[in-house]
C-alpha cells in the first residue's frame, strides 16, 4: 500500500487550496479592487493548472518503445552513471540519469524524485511543470498572506487610529501598550467577515499562508539551485555518497581518452548532449590506487580525489543551458545531422567542476 501510487497527499494538497480559498474569499473578495480581483484570480488558478500538469503528464517513463531515444538523452559520465547497468525490474539498460521508481514501478528519465504531493515522479518530462507549481504556490501563499494582512490592518486602523502594524510604532504614536496592540489584532482577525467563520476564517487562512510561504519559497529555491548545479535530488544524494568515499580516501579518478571507441552494445552512439565525459571516477575497497592496466575505463594513472570540487559534473552546462534542458525537454544541444565520429564536441565550459554538495 505504501509502495503504490495513491493520491492521498495530492487530495490533501487540493483540499488545502480549495478549503483555504473557500474560507478566505467571502471576506476578502468584496473588499478587493478590480486589479486585485484579476491578479488574485490568476494567482489562484495557476497552482491548479500546474498541479494538474505535474500530476498527469508523463515524467519520462522509459518503455520498450522509447528506449533508444531515451538512451541518447544524456551520455554516461562514468562517475554517477556507468554504461551496462540494467534495471532488474524493467530488464533494460538504464539510460544515464534515469532511475527506477519503486512507487511508479518504471524507469524514469532524469528522475529527480518521486513526489507524493503530485502522486507522480518528477522527471525529464514534467520537471518544468513541477518548478512552475512551486513558483505559483509560493506566489499564491505570499500574495494571499500579504493581502490578508493589508485588509485586516486597514480595518483595524479605521477603528483604532493609533494602531500600527509594527507594535513599537503604535506605542510611539499614542502610547498603545503591547497587550492592547495584541488585543486589536485579535479583534481585527475576528471581526466583520462574511461567510463561514466570518473574519476568523480569513484571518486563519492568512496566518497559514504566511507560515507556509517561506517553506514553499525555500523548496523553490532549492530546486532552482539544483538546476544551477546541473544536478537532481537523486544525483545530489549520489554525490553526497561520493563525498563520503572521498573523505575515507577510497575515491580515485583518471582521464577518459577523448577519442575512445564506445561499446555500442551498452552505450548510445550519439547523444543530444554537447559534451562527453573527460573523467572516470572509481571507488576502491582498500584506499589503494588500482593499477593503470586493471581493465577499467580511462587512460593513465589513477589519482586520489579528496574533494567534490576536483571532479567534473558532465551534466552542468551553466545555469541557462541547464534551465533550457529542464524547460524544453529533449532540446537538441547538438545538431543530429553532425557525423557520429566527430569527437571534438562543443565544450560549453571547461569549468564544469562540481559547484556544491547538496544533501
Ligand atoms: Zn526500471
Ligand atoms: Zn515515481
């Protein structure tokens, strides 16, 4: 039961939106200017739209039919994702950056995480809808909170002219005590409302909006930060594991030969990504460097890696291209007509070092 898709949390989220609006609007709506009515309607509509799109669009399910193009989405970085890994459930090669979701029971392209709020995976196909859902919910909670405070304070000032939003201002103006200031607040939150619960309902929803807003903004900031780093929630956890290996002295890297011949039975011949890995990362059991000719990919001597910033992240092209990759799923970073054998790829940046560790 816990490991199956179930819309409990999605319905809870929906109930919170609908219930909040049903309690808030009867009091707030008649007081709003036409501009706020228009902006408020848009702010209320967008989270529903993006919730629908996040929940019901395909996050990038990998099937027998799309397996070949999905393999060409990203090259293997030989650090987090290695060619040849097979999904034990789907029994197909795992494309780079994909993950098998045990809840959805399928492999998902560039899987970020399974999100119970949308009852769906967040992956290459719906990541942009998910970010827009966070943005629109963050805006709605902030807007509703600030508007609610404004409506209440306007009323309080009308009744108690010496009252001010900041308690020390009220005190300076007419000697209003802090306790009096609080009493006016409680009056303002209760009085004069329409509909179920009257003003209390709007006041309570305002309070809830103001309390949840920082959380939603924080989550949005975190996801934009991941985009800036060219990584996903799933990958940031893998990088955190690498940090542990590095701290223990078990991580080694060496160069990947630029003109290497790919094993096309496990690797895509061509990908739309404009870069190929220049490094191989390896963990050892004992902290001793593997011998140079032990049969692992790459060329040259192995060197110990102690810090994440000393390894490159193949999937970070810089913030704008990372954003394009999220918002235009399947964007062709490379001309598909270019001959396959062309090795010197358009390297976006040589500074593709890990930006930061998250997790
Ligand atoms: Zn799978
Ligand atoms: Zn899932």
